[in-house]
C-alpha cells in the first residue's frame, strides 16, 4: 500500500476512534430552579453508560424553600439505571435530607414487578406492585427525569399519550398524560433555542409545560400554579 493510502487509512481509523470516544463521553447538564422568580436551587445531572450499555443517570439537587417565613434547605441525590436505549428503567435510588433528617427510597424492577423500599427514621417500608408496559417513574422534584418520559412518547403518533407514573414517595402509580403541542423558538436574552413544547398533566395534582430539544433533552420547564421554572443554566448566562 502506498504511504499516502496508509496515512489516509490511519487517519480514518483515528477519526472513528475519536467519534466513538466522543459518543461515550458522559453527558452533563445543570439546571437553575426558580420559584416565584427567585433562584431556589440547582439540579446537576450526569449521564453515562456502563460496560453492558445500560444508561446510568445521576443527579445532585439543592433547594432552599421558604416555608411559612422559615428557610428550609433540602438536599437530595438520585441514581437511575436504564436499560440500553434509555427507555426501560431497571433501578432507581433517591436519598434526601431536609433539616436534620435523612431518608431514602429505592425502586427495583424484576419479573414484571416493581418494588419500592422507603426508609424513614431508619425504618423501612416495602411496597410491591405489578409493573405494566406503560409504567414510568418520574419523580416530583427530579426534573431531568422528564427526558425519560419523552423517550417513551411516540412523536409519530402525537396526540395525548397516557402513562402510569409510579411515584416512589407514595408507593403507587398515578395517570400522567403528555401531549406534543408543536415546535417553537425560545429566546433567552441574546440566545435562541429550537425546542418542542409539551404539556404534562399528572392526574388532578398539577399541570406543567416543558420544552425539549431535538434529542429530547430538557431545555425549560414551567409550572405556573407553583410559580416554578427550571431553566438550563447556560441559557441564563
């Protein structure tokens, strides 16, 4: 083989390796949480693959809530393991601390059964239920998990699609409806983002609007009834 062809092949192989490495790089994102227009906390997310191709999604949260004039600091961390393709949940762990108390819950799915262990004051409580094909796990205060819901939404069919959202803290599932409204251009100062608007309704509990990019990554979330906004940090700089 001529030297020029050898170099070309060598460059092609290196380029392929570089692209492969880039594809496997951990995904990282940080969101700013606003309540009534004031910064209340952040959510930092990391997503990576393990040796089996499972997707491991982890997050660290810190919130400062105003409860009756008193500031209450809430810190919690989560870890969700999704099967290859990032659509089907395998395990989920959330540990949280409010004031001086620290509690946690763990969710695992095996043989079409979901098991939740909630530990409060050192005492575990176990709940088991059938895990149906349309069941998802989207936590109340873990905003990046809406990406997992969006992966389950069939954009080709559009319309209202309903899932059974298993909420670990209550140990039961509640109907969650998601509807694709359309594509929009979001403007944040001098920055613009092309995103799709969705409406998410959790039974009679709350309704929120979320915007996601073409990769189903969360850009902006709003719950007007709660005065809540969650915005990708880079869009505020």
